């Protein structure tokens, strides 16, 4: 919640998180397979759709592309697809 002004968040089990941003809207994220490593990249992409700038969510930037390890070595990253969300 320290990542943005007035941001309110609640995490849940199995890859669930909800975030509300006063005056901008709210987002609920559920990752189908329950994996936590995909939550933050998707949530950061959703917050951008609500109009939060990188400066406003600066504390989250480090979580935008978590590293995936294989045998203790980095083998890739998890990231949200470009244009994952769009406004109607």
C-alpha cells in the first residue's frame, strides 16, 4: 500500500489480490493456476490502466518482471503481455 498515494490493497490465497485507488478505480486479479509470481506483473499492468504513473508506483517496479530460476540459475522472467488490459 506504500507504493501509491491512498492505495488500498488486500492479498488472498491462490494468486488473488484486490487494489483500490481513490478517484481512479479498483482492480481484482486472480491468477488461474494460483501462482504468486504472476500476480505482481499483472497487477502493475492493471494499475497503469487506472492511470498510475511509474513514479507513483515506483516501489513496485522491481516486481514487474520476476526472475524464474531453473537449477538455481535465471532462465527467464514473468511479465505481463503488452496491452494486456484496455479501456473501453
